[in-house]
């Protein structure tokens, strides 16, 4: 990725960024059983904040390659596709199916 990076060191911004990230990831992974930052003791959370580096990148260009299990055995490759479909990730599953593996 190419872009302009900005670092944040103030507690308020770091808490806000960590809160957004935690909420997103926990809801994605655990749904209704998601862990909340308010579940952690405040002194622990503040101590952990001192160890974090918060940053934002305004992306201007992305150069990427897809890693779609091309190097796996056919059986494993097909299982990945099926798992993606069951999780509602049909777009990536269809992309994998379109690969010519011969």
C-alpha cells in the first residue's frame, strides 16, 4: 500500500480507534457473545493503551496479489470453497472456482 500515514499518541484517539476495531472484530467473530472493552478493568485497559501505536493511512495506491489456496491439494482447495460458501462469502468462493488449476 502507498499513502500518507498519520500517527496518534493521545489517549482519547487511541481509545476511540481501539474501540472501533474491537467492536468490529468481536461482532464479526463472536456475534452476540462479543467481548466489550468495558469488560476489561479500566486500569488494565489504560496500561495496554500505552503499549499501542495508533495510526491511520490515507491510501493512494494498492498493489496486491490474491492468495487463494492455489498451492493446496485439490481436495483442500475445494473444501476451502465450500467453507466460504457456507459462511456467505460467495464472491471469493466464485473467484476461486474460476481459477484454472490445470
